[in-house]
């Protein structure tokens, strides 16, 4: 839980009172590798901070090999099906544990209370939503403006842990190509 405070305090100082209120609302949740954190049709009730592990956002297809991966979250990052969290409507996608995960979660109801009672709560909410928005925006722009090879090369510099820790079939789906096309890209580059 200390990692969350350190992460937040990179941007804003958090008083002990605000931290006490916020941290009292956190609960630890664990998920085994390949289990569903949030399924299609479920409403997201948490914003979570990953202490250990990797999560994947995907749109499941009938043939599992054709699932569409559109995002990942790693250790020391916030994760949520944030659109569902905000709207209180069922998610149109799935959130899956790619590895064993330990996360600290705050519920929608508890977060609203923290927002009302503390300055830091508002900053924490804003920071997590800004981070999630920026990742989404950057990904959309990348898909519209870059070739698959450029997207793959950018992963090396921007998110090297993604390349090292994620199965290549998910990396291929993330950059919008088939595993075979990714293999050709990797061969060309090396």
C-alpha cells in the first residue's frame, strides 16, 4: 500500500489525515493468472492500484485466438474499466489477470466519500482518470497515425516491460496485426 502513496506523492503531497481516510477505504484483492477481474456485462465497481502483476483489457470473441487486446496495466499503475465505473453501466469488455495479481481497490461508493471529505481524494481521482485517458488517447492516435512496425518499435521505448512480459499473440493483437505479421515485423527488425 505504501507504493500507492509514493505514486500519488510524486504529484501532490498527501496529509496524514487524508491518507488515513483514503487508505482506510482500500481493500486488497488477489487474482490468479488467467482469471477474470471484470467480465463483459458486469459493472465496474473499483479503481485499483496494482501492487504486483499484469492486467489485460480485451474484447472476447467466440474463438479465443481472435480476442482483441486493447490495453495492459502493470505494477504501480491504476487499473479500472473506467467508463463502466463512471457511468455505472455494464462493461463492454473484459479485464483479465495475465499473471497473479495483487491490487488495492477502492469502491465507487467509498471513493465518492473520499472526494467529499478530502482534498487528496479529488487529486487521486483526477490523477487516475487523467492517466487512464492519456493512455487511451495515445493508443488511438498511434493506431491512426503509425504503421504496425512503428507501433511495435515504440513499445520498446515506451513500455519495454510489455514486450518482455506479455505473450506475443497479445502484443500482436494490441498493435493490430496477426501473430504471423508480428513475426515478419520482428524478423525484418532484427
